[in-house]
């Protein structure tokens, strides 16, 4: 089967899919994106991701390239044509292709829309979750609008590479006050010494994770104790449990930071319960 990409209205072989060298996503990172997890052939948390997409577009003064109905159809069709049962669907919308100029291009510039889909090995994802992952900590050197899901991901790329080189799965980024903001592609959580589930409150400092929001709702419905407050790496090391959330890694235990174990170095019961809750809710 040839993998296909949707590019500006056409489904084309992924290997030969192209956008202009003048595309502003390519030249400036002037683009937004979304990632949907696909489980059992369904795009998870569809509406929440679309809502965040509109927010990102609005914050960057970009227009939606098509109505939601059409976008949903393209996302679903890209999944279907690539026969993805478990994996992800990626959407990127850039401000379009235009002669290079930092300021916005003319109003009539057509945004570039790209959708791809990729299968992931669910067994491997389950194994990762059952073993837990290690993270490294690094200074958060990103810009001040991390709530916008833009393709400006260079600090994330460098931090994730550093994690990989040190045998970690993710990097936890740390603000100048010593508090963890989030991971390079996931939100950060702990189950603190008192047993409360803790994650950083929403602000411009972090991406407003869809998985985070859904999990908070599910946990609150079950009257689990939640505190939205920042925590330091030291607090995370002293915590009972820690975990990350993201579309493609829904609730994965963090068992070590910078090579030092959290708790007994194995995934804990609260993390497991929250993962089950999220996956059973099926979104
Ligand atoms: N990343 N924080 C950052 C910086 C992210 O990039 C992501 C998602 C998250 C989790 O958000 P959500 O639960 O909505 O997936 C938090 C995607 C998966 C990516 O960049 O591939």
C-alpha cells in the first residue's frame, strides 16, 4: 500500500508530496498543527482538537482553510486511505507560500493544508506504558506563547534529542523558578506525597493538552483529588508517582528523572487507574 498525504485538496503519494520552498511554514515556522490519536480506527477527542486548532489559528490571525465539516472529512479520509487502525493523524496549516517577508503575506494568500496519517504499534505503546519511561530535565528555552500549537518546535526538538542521547523517552522542561512546565510533546503530572494528582495550571507557559483536559474531567467526575499547581523536579522525585499525557502517549508513567527513580521505579496504581479511565472512556 502506498502511503498517501492530503496536500491542498489532493491525495498524493506521501513519498512525492511537496509544498512550495516559499511556504511560510518552511521558512518561518509560520504554521499551526494538530495531532489526533487513532484507536480502533477512530480519531480520538476530535472536537477538542478542532477547538484548539481554531484557537491557535485565531491567535496567529490565520483563517480556517475550510469549514469544520470538510476538515473532518479530510482527516477521516486520510486515515481511511492509509488504513490506520491505531496510530495518528497529523494536520498542518501554514500561512501559505509567498515571497519571503517577515510580515504577513497578502490577504488572498492561500493557506497550505497538509494531512498525513501513520500507523503505530499498539503493543509497543502498551509495553512502554507497563514499564514506564525515564525523562531528563532541561531548561525551558521556548518562547512566551507555548499555548499556541505552532510548528516552532526547535527547542522541543533539541530537548527530545538530548533525552534520546541520555536514554530518556521525554525531556521535562523547567522554568526559571525551577518548576516543570511540560514535556517536549506531552504534559507533566505527579501524584504528590499527599496523594493529590498535580499538574501545572493552564497559562501561556504550556500547551493546553487535550488529553490533560479530558483526564482532568474524568478524574474530577470520580472525585479524585486534583491540584492544578506547578511542581519542581525535586517535588517530582519525592512524589509517589509521575506520568505524562499526550495524544499518542495517553497517561504513561514516568519512573525516573535524570536517572534517579521515582518511588520504587515502577508505574504506580494511580497512573494505571488514570490510564484505564482514559482508554475506557474511548473519547
Ligand atoms: N504533542 N505539550 C506539548 C508541548 C505538546 O506538543 C503536546 C502534544 C502536549 C499534549 O497535548 P495533547 O494531549 O493535546 O496531545 C503537551 C503532539 C502529540 C506532538 O507534537 O506530536
